[in-house]
């Protein structure tokens, strides 16, 4: 089963499960505008190219490094973020293509529900 845009149902489900956690959702919102959201942190690498350092995500969230690491692994396994190693640091950026597919698939659910007679 997949939506019209070709996103398999299991990938959509993985993405929605990952986004169901309020902190992971907040991190995704921060990663959508890294220059504004992480402007107070000195970048280790170009945010546009490499993304945001995990240590900056951890500092902004106030959560333990192990918790952020777990959350980022979940987001990466769901395909919502891409990671890049820069020296000893891991940087994350949104996978915009998958986010658009997830949005389209969810929007399509409303159209499907309207088409099904009650």
C-alpha cells in the first residue's frame, strides 16, 4: 500500500511515529530554520551544507546527550533527517524531500476520507 506520490505506507508510518514525540517534533521545527534557531551557537561547519551540530541541538533542548542521540537516531531511521560527520561532531539537516512527501500523503488522507461514503 502506498499513496499516489509513491511514499510506501511503512515509510509514512515510520515518519509519523517519529514526529509523534513532542521533542522530536520541536527539533524538526528548529532544523527547518537553522540559522535563526541556532544563531546563538558558533557553527562548527556551514549549516546550509552540513546542518546543525548535535551538541547545539542538545544545548538548545537542555536534554541529556544520550537522549538527543536517541531522538536523532529515530529521526534519521525514519528518513526525516540526514546526518553528516564533521570531524568528531555529527550534524543534522532536514530531509526536505521526504517531509514534502509526508505532508502530501497526510493531505491526501483528507481527500480519501471525503471520497468514502459514510
